[in-house]
């Protein structure tokens, strides 16, 4: 028994050693999440009504010019991209460009289709507006938001790419786009001079693996990546809470942005450390993932660029994932995701948009901004060991070993308490039928007598 306990202790020690690097890097806090508790706030630049109007303008538009259908790869997305391009260009002070890219869906089995068309390239576009700094050799900051939605079906030939939802995408992700547009307008209207280049990017085809963000990152030069201080992603701002996610460990950008949220009286929360993790093939080779890791920041994170994913919702539900509001059905990817429904059922969403913009403008215009985030790469946690393919296998084998060692003494205990008593079976022939036999325990009889008259035991002889 002592030997068995020693083996169990050794196995547990092995598991502890394997998981120690991640455990040491995990967020530590007195509570399940860190929340920016606001002291006396600074003057807030943006208001809820301003954000509400900006969202209505982007999704609905004035004079009936609607952008409800912004289906990725479609004419609606192209029209929305032109609107965003013209909007940013009209502000002045931004160098605006639209970059198109193609995606060809993989060939599906169209053997039984009446019209056998090969998939054709689908076209999407990113809209980029850069505000150059007067500082020579300036660093860069990127703020982005997906602008497309999944309103209609997406097809290429006979290949179905995505199914339409008739969702106007007001919450997902009109709120992120409107917040970013309003922030850019303030910077341009007030001729805000920044000590870094500000890149505002509206990503296309975000509904398909955040393709716009991925193509944007792939086009970045090594020098551009190196000089990028931070990438901030805005997605579906609203719901019960506003979350910020920068990594599984505490980072300098996270700490800094939480402090700036507090200064403007905004409540910004981190992802709970107790959040259940879910498997997602969406992230190549990574089974450890939660919602904070998803979104346009994923491509930037893959290349070691510091990031902050800001999104709305609540983890305080039984769904083991991100919901929008506790006790209410989610509106994302439904026909209810429109401005009118948000105004009636998601009250407070516009204030959360304003809070997010107030936090960002407070950070961007802070003289300590660069010093607070520029060394974020140096403090990044090294996950290379944890991402080795043999690590999860080793952990699984160790867990199974411990379970097996624990079950051995349990099995022996019950074996002694309830010993197995084999029963000898004796086969006998019931010559005159079972009515003339006296079966004992363990006897197995073969009744060979055939009867036609059940009342005559000698029938058949």
C-alpha cells in the first residue's frame, strides 16, 4: 500500500511540474476578475446619445440609404466599404485607402447538382485610414473593427460558404464600427496630434474566420509589425459588461487601459479567471481557448503583436460561454439584431460604446501612453512549451495513471467486502419432464420429452 501511495504522489508531482508554467503565468487576483472601479471621473468626451446616433447612421443611414445588408463578399459589403472610405476621407487628416483581397472556397461535392459550377473567387476589402505623426520614426497603434455581417447567403457556384441570418448586425458589429467612427471624427475635428501613427482599420469578411484581419496582418512588413505598439479590436460593444482581454497573464496594456477606464468613470472588466475553456478548431492547433481569444486580434497575437480585445456581453450565465445579457436571448445572428430592438431591449449599450471611446481617447492622448505599453513584448508569457503537441498527451496519460492507481485499492476493497463465489452448473436431462424433477441450485435441466397433451405425462412414449 505504501508503495502504491508513493507512485500516486510521483504521478501527481509530474502533473504539477508539467502545468506549473501555465499556472504561474495565470492571472492572479483576490477575485475572479479584475474590475476598474472608477474614482472621480474626468470630463467625458463622448455621450450615449452621440453613439446611438452614430450607430443609427451607419446601419440605417439618412435619406433611406441603408447598410442593413453588409453580407461578406457581397455588394452590400462593398457599398459599406465605400461609405466608410468616403467618411474617413471627408474627416481630413487621414490617408485613406481600400485594399481588396480574394478568397476561393474549397471545392465541395457537386456530383448531384444540376448546375456544376466550380467555386469562383469571392472579393472582400479592408478600409484603412492612417493619421501620420509629426514625430520622426514614430511607432504605430492600430484600432480595428469588422464591418460586415451575415445578412444573406454566401455562395460561390454550387459551394455554400455561409447561410444568411437576416441580421442587420447592429450589435454585431455595428456598435464596434460606430464607436471607431466617432473616435476618428473627434480626433480629426479637434486636430489631435499624436506621438505615433494611428491606423484605423475596418476589416471585411470578419464573419469568415476574421479573414479581413488575417489578410491585413499577412500584408504587414516586418518593420511595421516591429514598430506596432498595440492593436485594439472593438467588437459588439454592449450587453451587460464590457470586457478587455490581452492575454492569459497580466500585461502592461491591460493594466494601463484598466486604469484609464477608471479615470473616465467607465467600468471595464477582464475575462474571469474561472471561465470554462472550450475547444475550438477555429484556432489552429490550439484547444485551450475562450471567447477573449477570438476575433480580429487572433491574427495579431499569432505574430507577437501586443493586442487588446474589447467586447461586450456576460460570462455570468450557465451557457459556459459568452452571452449578451443575463436572462435574455442573444440577438446576434438573428433578425432582432437591429437598432430599434437594441434601443428597446438592450438599454445601456450606447453608454458602453461611449465609455469605450472615452477610455480610448484618454489613453491615446495621455503623455504616458507610449511608455506604458511599449515594452509589452518583453513581458509576454512564453507559451511555446505548453503548445508542444506532446504536452497535452503527457498530461492525459498522467491523469489516467493517477485515476488507475486510485481505483486499484478501491477495487480491492470491494473485492474483499463482496467476494465472488462461483456457482457450479450441473447439466441434467429431464427424461419425464420437469414435473418429475427436483431442481437444486446450480442445476440446469434439458427437457427432452415432447408433449402433445400437457395433461398426460406419458404421452409420446
